[in-house]
C-alpha cells in the first residue's frame, strides 16, 4: 500500500453530484471570504432555489496545487456521512477551480472560540473531545486516517457556544488517506506544531 490516494472505492461512495452547471447560477456567494489559504478560500453562500445556507470552498487548480490531491480529498469526502464530519453536498468544476459546497458551520473554528473565550470548561472540553473522537472512530471504521487533526480543523456547527445543543465537526480532508490494519504509513505530513515528537 502507498500513502497516495490512488483509489476510487465506488461501492462506498455516497451520492454527491458532480454538478456540470455554473456555481453562480445555483448559489449566491458573499463577497467576503470566511477564510483563505494558499490555494483556496471559503465563502458563505445561499442556495438560490431554497435559501439554505452553505459554505463553498473554492480551490485553485494551479499547477502548484496537486490536482491528484484535490481529487483525492473529494473522493474521501464522498464516503463520509456522520454528524461530527462536515457534509459535502455537491461539487462544481471549471477550467480554473474546483468548488466544494459544504455544510456551513457558523460557529467557526474551535481554536478561534478558545482564543475568544479562554480555556474550555470541563463540560465543554468533554463535549468537544467526545465529538472529535466520534468522528475519528467513524473515519477509522471506513479505513481512512485524517492525518491533520487540530483545533482549526474542528468547526462549531452553531454560533452560540459549546453546550449540549452544539455539534463539533471535523473538517479538511486534504491529507487523509486509506489505511489497512497492520500496514504502516510512512509519509511525513500534517501541521508541524501538531505532529507527534517522533515524526520530527
């Protein structure tokens, strides 16, 4: 087995449409980005037909951004359906970008919540841990390892805070890959500040 995503587990894929239409015809995008990275930005969007709110991750298909990894991230997300995993609704592609229409987590990143409110109280920490571990258990049951779990990749579904009504959602599957029990993954990846000491 390799660490690359050279697999298409079609039997396990959910029905996530690869939409051949135009993103702007189906969604009204807000002009201000919720977040930006080197090759992607996330914008809040409204479904034109229903008024439902979504997040759209718009990813550049630049030569510097490995198209194989982009496709791999999508193939992983098509397999996922769990209350503590961000839902992928549909995909749009044009010559320059891939756009992933995702569940909107209006509470933002767990890291930003902690920065704003200070250390988590014990019930809050217990809830966040329970939800993240639930997501990891689900991924491992699917034969997928996330490989970049950190507070910025844990999103709050609702904006009101961490309580029993809240759902913490694990996001960002760009480094995820399949694994088999007993086989070692050797590729060094993830966020350096969050890696295990032995990976350094």
